[in-house]
């Protein structure tokens, strides 16, 4: 693997209506509207899901799990839609959520995540018409009043790598990547008994809502490293489930969020065979208090704050990112060899692109760090790559013009409207042309169909071609009705076996879903 | 020594760009830079006008009404 691996993103949206203060009811209305636009009403198959399996090697007894941790419990999620692109639209607690189909590269993630925004906004508009009240959805992560919701990343990785090694690297990466992944937020603190919101601006939407280093939970005492171990795959792999990220509207932050994290996983997978001393690297760079650093880095607009490492040294977020990049260069040089300039022979275009843009953005950050506020206000180049900076330019511009402070409702309103998915109402839509785009509108439209390079293709095609035959679908299985009325299940654990290339003959030949299963089963 | 090279490369790459703003010593460049900054400020001003006029007349009520429940 490289940057290229099975990956995906889940986005929870905020939901609001002038005539309702019940986000759960609104979420059901939206998902019902999405269901009526879907190719067929297909039940989500929970059978193989296991949200209380812990990557550290044990299993939480279901009786001791809080009810909201049992995300496979059907009564908590009665409404589910398999989207036309193989993704999933459903109600998750008090939010409508879109899970992208499984894809293989950061660019694909962005295209499918943006396609999700379109599908969800269409569902919101259809639900508005059906119910008579206007429903708005927002792509953000907090209301500043104590509640936070997620934008979760998933990465397939080799199970043979020790999980605690991965966890240590990820803790370091997640605390420091915010300098380029942050979506920006007006206000500091959670807005609960844990802390009033105080006036100010910070890099991240999510940082203030994290209080633990590692854990299974996602809704309380949130950990930087989430240990949920549902691989949705074969025994060879685990799925790294990441809950600490912001929902981005800009392409570059999201591209680097996915791409660099995939590269750091690659580092963990390959360090040993390359003879790289990962334990030594961690001993030198691990942060003494990662939770404090996560929040402190988010609050530090200077980008220059120093944090204690376990080894007794000091580091900035930028320096840690440069160190991670250097480690990846060193391992890549050993694994792939180098050209005459010493540049590793990166194995594929997506990896080269992530490395390049990561370097460009770190260089921009080094410049931004030394700029005055006046210089930052006119640094359109940096702002086209950094979401927290572009948002700050608008907010700081308005703040100066209105001669207000950071607690002004106008600024909070801009922060919310930034995230509004309705293009007519969104502040971000007005700024989109000033951002560096990595996927085109055509790419996003194309992502309304399933990706051809993963099992999502088969899932979507089966539902499109044999809607009456499909009983249920999940990430790694499809259950179909046989002629005698019984149910047969196709195991799709190995995503590579169910790409368009590998299933198109069977789909062309078969006239029922059961025949597809028979034909594909025959090849297994 | 392969191991040090990438570090130097990435450091070099980053530092080369980070000092750009500090090297604008020549008057000509400095004027050009001011003009560019002025243009960017003007276009930002137009954008701020647009955003301001597009927002709710009552931002306070809009912000107060935005209450969610936790997710995930």
C-alpha cells in the first residue's frame, strides 16, 4: 500500500428548521426523503457489525456499554438508505449522516464527500417540500453550546502492525495536523459545565471536545485515538476509525487530512522492514500531554507555541509535522529507492501529490507564522489552501469594520453560515472561487455513481439492477432472496474481488441477483 | 547518508518560502507588493459587503436558535 488504500469518510450534519427544535425528528424527515429518491428501499444489514470490539485486543461486554455505543442496534437506527453511489444515508443519534462508499484515494474521498453534500441538500429540500417547513443542514461540528458531532475517517491498514504503535503515531499526528486541517471556529471552550465559551477564534471545530488520549467511546469523554475495531474486511486488515477531524469545506485541508494520515499509517506499516527505528522516533517526538497540546495548538493562532515532549525537549506543531514528513522520506527512500536528487521514487501519482502538497502547505504555514495580522489579511495564496485562515480573513475583516469583539453575534452567524449546505445561503459558496480546488464539479457529479475500483460498485449495481431481489446490504455483504424464498448472502470482505472489472461479466450474464451470487461464488 | 537528506530538503524547501516576506527590501518590489495588497484588500471589502448584506438582520436570534444534540 501507499497513500492508496481502502478509505472513506462519514459526515454528520447539523440540522435545523425555524419551526422545529427537534433535530431527531428533522433527521428522520430528511432520511425518509432520501429514501424516496433512492433506487430501492434496501435494509441495512447489521449482522457483521461489532462497535464494541476494541483494537487493543479485548471486547467490551454489551451490558457495560452505554446504549449510544451500540450503533448496530436496529432500534437506534430504523431509517437507512443505500445511496445510488454505494454510500449510506441514515439517522445517527440526532443527526443525518452520509457515509461515502469505500474508495481508494484522497481525491476520491473529496469527490464522494462533496457528492454526499449534494445528496443530503437535495434530501433536505425534498423533506422541506414534503413537510412544509424549511430544513437546513450544516457541514460543521459544534453549536458552541456543548454539543459536537463528527466527521469520521476510515482507513484500511495491516492488522500485523502493533496497534499501540499506530496509536502513538496517530496521537502525535492528530494533535499537530490541525494547523492545515482545521476548519476554523468562533469561540473557545465547549459551552458546558466543562467550560463556558469565551470570545476568540481557533483553528479547529473539534479540539475542545476531546478529553482522553485513547478509548472506544465516541460520544462522551472523546479520545484522540478511537479504538473501535470493526474491520468490515478480512482478517488481514483492521480499519483505523478516526473521530478527531473537522468537517472541511475546502479541498486542500480535506485532501491532506486523508492523504497525510494514510501516509503516516504507511510509515507504521513499513518502518520495521525499512530498518527505521520507530520506537526511537516516538521516544524523541511523543508529546508529554497530547490532550492539552490538541487544544492548545487549536487555540494558538501564532502557530509558534511550544509543547513539551516526553523526552524533555520542546516542539511546535509545525516542527512535528516536518519531523513526520522527514521520517516518511527516510522510510520511502529505503523502500522505493531514490532518484539522482535523493527524492524517493514514489510508487503512484496520489502519493506523489500528497507529498508535494503537504510540503507546499507546510511552507505556506512557515510564512503565515511570521506574518502580521495585516499581512495575513491579504495573503490570498495561503488562504486558498487553509480553511481556518480563509474563514479568519472574513471574520477579522468584519470584526475590524464593525469595531466589535469576537463574541459579536454577527461573527458567530458567519461561522454557521459558512457551513450551510444551501448554496444560496452559504458564506462559503461566495468564497469557493478563492479556494484551491482539487476536484472539479464534473468529478463531483460523477461521484453520484459508485466508484469502480471497490466493492461499492457491486453493492450499487446489485441494487440498481435487481432491486426486488435484495433483502439487505451492508459494507461487506449483500443478502438476496432466492427462488425458494430463502436468503443467500454474498461475503464481500475482500473489497478487491468486487470491483467493476471483476464483477462486470457476472452482472452482464445474470438475470437475477442469486445468479450473480452463484457466478461470483464460483470464482471464489 | 540517505537519512539526513530528506530532512534538509524539506527544511530547505520550507525555509526558502518562509523568508520571502522578509526579503522585500528593494523599493520597486515593495511598491508592487503594496499595490497587490491594496487590490486584495479592495476585493475583500467587496466580499465583506456582500456577506454582511446577506446575513440575517437579526444575527443574535439566529445564533441563539442554533442548538443541536451531540452526535456520533
